[in-house]
């Protein structure tokens, strides 16, 4: 049907004739105009005609000055107030598809099209309706000038119509999503996108735009919208999910990892070793032994689990550990660096003889270390002791008097005395004026949390810490003197960092500190253990000086270690708030740190109290709590008052 009409353009008989004399134009005292302005059409009554411009008054009374060249039509009837509505109705009746089919490929003037389409010289109302229809269909007709248009090519029109249809369908889909979300229903399409929408949304996606609209309507964050839809069980899942999305996008499982095989026969140590850990520890890296020698000296053993014997560099298990770099700890759970099968094989579990790298210290009765050596062996583990059971028995008073009733009473007492001497030896003797820091253990069972405070620096703490510091410093020295590359933890100028260069650790008072005592939990310790095993068995080191894989592992470890630590602190904050909710605590005591920053007495929660004024640091204050938000990890606080001394 294209080309049914046959015109060649030109001025239409109903268009405004610019040759009409000024005098003649001004004789039409009630003439109205239909004109183009700001990309649309308007009507107005002529107040004054100044040839090149007109003063017009709109139906609602606004007066404007327009150019004469903008006028498309002049008319008397119908009345000005009814003209635009009538023109819109006329435009709506025009079949745009039929008109496009008929108009041909040439450029045309609207006046000519009007005569052909209506079959007669169109009225002003018909011409205005035609202009409105042409102008309102830019996909069908391209504007080429004042009152002139050209039909869009067929391919372009099909593409434009397809785009419009796609937008219509998308708009319908978006509204369906909005209706579901607002009604507490999760659209099926959202299920595989939950994590992405929560933590890294594509803000151009239809799903995000729908979610954003519902959030705006309901004044909620996306997580709470999903909670109402039953897609998020709790704020705990939300926070944990964020961490897993960033660090474990493929899940926390290990997949298919070959079984670890130990082919090497190791000598059996003539000791009864025991470990000391928190009650939830399953990756038991270290244990101790004490043997009184025939010469009157005492041999102390520091035994470190030896997974390096079964996890070769670049093996599947090594690749898995390298990807994680450390065990992730958080209240109530953890994500281990190694699979359970590997941990079970190497952890220093009571009742078994496990492969270990042992550092033996021979100490004379005066407390002087007269000899030391390291060996890889199988170590019989007699017991896995726990902090909770030990700290009530091995108090400073009991250790001083020697009145201890425990299976390993004499061994632990001897270790404690050695620990004191080692502490003095590195220039870090106890200062009575130092305030011992409190640590907190979190125990989560069936959604209920228990937070237990424990004093940092207890005899048991000191015993374990000093043995580990000595082993890490001694083995770091051995690597350095042998010219082996190692992973060192350094601290200078108050800044801690990882380095491959043996550097002092000012905080600990040692010349070098090679993390080597937790190879089941930290990848850098596993690297160091491989180097140590090679050194002590006199075989080539797995890693040469300057090994890029060691440099890369240290860099990645620091980033991961910081991220894991931040996650642990965040989840501890969550469980602190859960405890407040669990106990329905309306008020708690806190200690002022500075300004309006306080630390609560019973839980490791530090928070600002805006209403707190003029309370000096160290003051014990009473804080009211309300409006607890587990999603934002926030709680509203109000200063109640300063607690009386004593």
C-alpha cells in the first residue's frame, strides 16, 4: 500500500498564507493561532500582530510573545478553550499504521497529507489533529522542518516498534515484581539473584529497579524486604552471606580433594604431651611436654602439628589452603583453611601419636637454656586440656605455693616458671602497673549466645604465649642463619606487617618472629614449616630466596587476614547486640574511653553515646539502650548517669 497517495509537497491551502497583507490580517479581530513551541503545540488568541511576532493569550490567561514563523494554523472555530481537546480526539482517531503505509517514501507537507487523508480540504481542527498525530509518532514519521515530515524506513520502524514492545513488557514485568515484593512474596526470578541484589546489585537490572521501588515505598532496606518475603531467615544470615559472597563465592566446601597419605616413617618421641586450648578448638596445632633428665636438667618440648609432611606445594590440598590462607573464626562457627579429613589426620588429638615438628629446650636448674634442637617425629598426645578447666586450678597463688592437684600439675608449673624467665629474657617482664586486658569467648548454641570474659595474661595464657613466642623466634633465627626465605611477622614504629626479611618485632622484643606455630590454621605457617623441615632434614628448600610465590602469598595473606579479622569483629558486635536482645537489657554499665565513646563492662561492645557529656575517661556510667537494629548493627543509646565509685 506504500505510495497510495501521490503528492509532491508544497504549501497547503489551509496553512497560514504569509502573503496575506498585514492590513488584512489585522482585520480578523478574533483570529486564534495553533503554534509550535518547546517541542509541542499550543493555542492562543491573538492580541497583537506585529508581522514577525505575535502577542497571544493562552486559554488559561497567560500572555506570551511568539514568532510568526512558529504559527501552523489560524482559526476562528471551534472556540479557543475547546480547540485542543477536540484536536486531541481527532488525532486519536487517525490510524497511524494505515497513514504510514500510504504516505510513500518522499518528504511531505502536512497540508498536502491532510487533503489526501481526509479527502477534502481539512478544517483547522482536522489539520491540528493531523499535526498532533504526526508529531506524536516519531517512530513512524521523522520531522524535516516546519510542518514537513518523512515516513520512517520499514526496517527502522520495525526495530523501533520492537523496542517499544520490549519496554512495555519489561514495564509489566517490573510491576509484577513490585506487586510480589510489596505483598511479601519473592518472585521466582529473584531466588538465584539474592546475593547479588543484596551485596553487589546491577543497578540497571529490572530486578534491582523493582526492589529499589519497593524499598522506597516501604522505607526499608533490601535485606528487610527480602526478610518479609521469607528469603532471609535472619540478620545473622545477611551478615554471614555478605562475607561469603565476597570471599567464598563458590561456597565453603572443598569439593573433591585427594586423600592425604603419609609415606614417611617417623620416630616415636618418648614423651607424654598435652595441649592447652579453648574448649571449641579442633585444629590443635601445639602441645607441650616436660621430662626431667638424669643430669638434673629438664627438657621442655614444644610440639607443632606437621601438615607440611603430607601437603606438598602446588598439590590440590595446597591450592585449597592457598586460596583461603587462614581459618576464619566467628562466634558459633568457623571456616577452616583445610578440609576436615586433613585436620583429623594432623591435629594433635589425645590418644594418638601425631606427626609434629618439635623444638626441645634443655634447661638447667637455674633456668638457663643450655641446649636446644629440633626434630620431626611422632608425638604421643596424652591429653587435650582446656582453658576453662585449667584457669581455676593454675592460679598465680597456687603456682607460687605449688599446691596444685592436677594430673599435669608439676609439668605445667615447670612450664610456667620457664615462661616467666623467657618473658624476662626478651625484656617484657610483668609491670604491676600494667592493666591486664580482658578477652571474651563467645559460645552460641541453638541461637542463644553466652559471652564469657577471661583475663588476658593469666598464668595459662602466659605459659602458652611464651612457648609460642620462643618457638617462632628460634625457628625464625634458624631460617635466617641458614639463608632460607621465610615469612616473618615484624613490628617497627608501631606498625605490624608481613615480610620475607628477618626484622625485629618490637612489641614482642625479639629480633625476628617467623609465624610457624599454627600450620593447620595459617598458610604462612605452613610455608615456614616446609622450609624448617627441609632445613632440619638437610634437603633443598622448597622455596628459594626471592620466590615470587612466597611474596604473593604474604601479600594475599595480609589482605585476607585483615578481612577475616574485620568480619570476626563485626559478628562479635552482632552477638553482643543479640545478647542485649536476649536478656532484654534496658540499661548497662560502661566505661568511658574518651569523649562520648564507651566500652560496655560485660560485653566487648564499643559504641558512641551522643548524649554523654563531661564524663572523664575511666568513669563508669549507666547507659540506656533502645531501638536495637541487628541488620544495621546499631542501637540507640542514652546517657543515664555516672555510677557512684565503689
